[in-house]
């Protein structure tokens, strides 16, 4: 039995881990995998460190919050490539694509963990958070079981609680489809400082001790991720199947 944690169930980047559990790819490797939701990302890694879970599907750089110097944990397989969050600003601000300076004077919601990449991106783009009065912080009400940060952030954007947010593609899509948000930066596709694209990536992470004690189980988990990635590429409709199974009556499930 293996406990697989994701910090956000509605994330296209962590999704391969979710799909591998829901579509039976772990089971095909002889692994009884259970999916758990723990937010934010650093808390997921604390659970891994404390032995409460077996795998975390999360941001690679956030491993360091619980495992300084990478001691005790290993990235075993990439779930996707490159830093995967987008900057969304309120549509009525009139900001244009790739205009990083549009963040000046605004309140930007960013979850703990992902906020590190965003802050570094702004510094590299020449933005002084204090001088330029950029308020980067948590989105009110985003913490809680079953809450998707990105989807919640999109709703907060609509009601004016925040001026923008830094979140995954699913949350960004909710804001764009409703008309309240505009994509300013999609770092994975080359927006922003060039170096930002390689700050981090989503990965499946486990303890070094788990690799030592159960190498076949970890190898099976890696094969499950690789196989589900191939299956989703061959038939993208299977992603919708998983989404509707997890969120049958919500807008998140309909995306």
C-alpha cells in the first residue's frame, strides 16, 4: 500500500500522479495506491519527512523546505517539464502579455512554495517588491481540504480580493474562460526572464529510505507514471474521465 500526496488535485502538472492512481496504473504494477490531498506544497513534504505518506507529487524545489541539501529525499521521476505556473491579472487592468512591470502596486496571490519561484522571477525581471509595492502573499481562504488553490484564486480575482494570481493552468483557465483574468506570463512557453523556465518542475518524490527498503515498489511507481503519461498522450480524453470522476458536479471537473 502506498500513499500518494498531491498539494492540488486540480493541476495539469501534478495530474499524471493523480491519473496513475485513478486509472489503475499503480495497481497494474502491483501497488495499492491511495490518493491524498495536503496543501500547501511544503506541508506535503513535511508529511513525507514524518513518514505519514510514501510519495509526494509536487514542485521539485520545494523538497528543500523539508530536506535541506536534498538529504533524505529523492526525485524519482518528472511529472512534466519546466516551471508550470502562470501569472494572471484582472482583465480590466488592461495589462498586455509579457508585461512583467504590470505587477507594480498590485496584490498578487501565490501559494507557499510556488511563491518562491514567482518572487525570484520578479527580481530577475528587475522588479523591487518593496520599492514597486508588489504585495505577494497567500490567497484568503485557499487553505483547506478539497480546496484547489488555482480555482479558488480565480474566484477571488473575480470578487476583487486580489488583483492577480500565480497558479497552474487549470486555475488560470477558470479565470480566462470567465473573462475576469488575462494571461500575462506563461513561463513554460518562454514568457518572462529566460532562466525562469528552468527554476523548477513537477516531480514524484520519495524518501531515500523507501528506495533502499522497497526498490521494486519505487521502480513500479516510476513505471506507473511513465505509462500513464504515454496513455494520456495517446488518448487525452482519459484525462477528462479522471477529472469528472474526482469532481463530478464542479466546474473544475468540467475543464
